[in-house]
């Protein structure tokens, strides 16, 4: 479609000019641990193996600023995570979330923020979680912490003082939020800009836990354009569905 080609071209030009992802060009990459309690204690199952079985998984987490605005300005904040071996050995799961509101409409709208721990981060668009379309949010647990500015230097200082805990929740429009995992964000890692881990929720989804098809073409075009602009590994054409084997962490293409 013409609009998808335009989105592809815009993302490619921005990424080429920045030599970085079209959105969230700079970030703070950290180690993390995802703890999933599972549903064996009597909670209603999600219908997703990753969420229904108790488990602990290593994760790579990236906090970022969407537009790369000066630190003093509010910006859309991003929280990206790759859960290693989430679908079995060598099969990761990626999740991208953006600072947002929590209400029925607000969960779908990006919200610039000064305080990194002041509110939820949302997938904005729904995921297919089991047999329902649900939005996923990540809610930081402040636990007595003071305000943490949303610039990367302040986030690094906060993490140097101790881990940050984040609850992952999901809900359909008529459901209450339900926690399915806890993410503990730990030590920041010194990645060179050209070696920073990247994330793609379309290439790295799981059966029963994947983005829905709403606006799929536009989002896929943006991811593909950003990858092309960065001159990363060859990307799937923006007008083709993603299929086939999922690459490992070191070989993964970039995301906007």
C-alpha cells in the first residue's frame, strides 16, 4: 500500500540520518530477570505456556527516550525487553512498551513523561494473549523511591543504587488488570552504540502471545525501514509477512 511505503521511506531516512533506530535512538541497556509465578495455584490459565508455567528467565532490558529530546524535556519513554529462551532454548520473546496512561483509552495513547517511574508503560496496541486480545502494561513499583527523571543519566544513577521492579499486567477492555510476571531491572551494561541489542516484537513473538494484526502493515513497514536505514542485516520486505526461523540475539535485525 502507498501509506506503508511512505512509512517505510520515512523510517529509513530517519534511521540513515541518525545511524540509529528511527525511534528511541539512544537508550540504557541493562540486565534483568523475569519471574513468572504461573497459574498452577488455581488462577485462571492464560492459555500461553510462558505465562502458565512458573519460571525464571534472563532478560535484556533497554530504557530509552522516543524522540531523543534534551534531558530536561519530557519525552515518550520506552521500555523494551528480550526474554531469553522464553519459548524454549534459543527462542526469545521481545516486548516493546511506551509510557502511557492506564485508563481504557489512555492505555492506547503515548504520554510524554519526566518521571520514569511515575506511571505505566503500554504496548498501546493489543496483543493476542491466549484466546483474547489484551493490552500489556508494565507498572514500575516505586517502593519508597523518590522521583527518577526520565533522562538516561538519572536512570543509570537510580539503577546503580539498586534494582527497579516492574510488574507486567494484561487486560482486555472489560477486564481488570491482572499481573502475570515481575521484571527486575538490574545493572546497566556498557554497550557501544553499534552493538546495542535491538528488539523486534514481530520476529520474536510466541504462539498465543503475539501482536494483533491491527495496524500490522504500518508497524512492520516502520521496523523494516529502520532496519534498512541502519544498514543492518537484510530485512524482510516491508510488504511481506514475517515467517521462518528466528535469529539469535547476536544476529537480530534492528527495530525503530
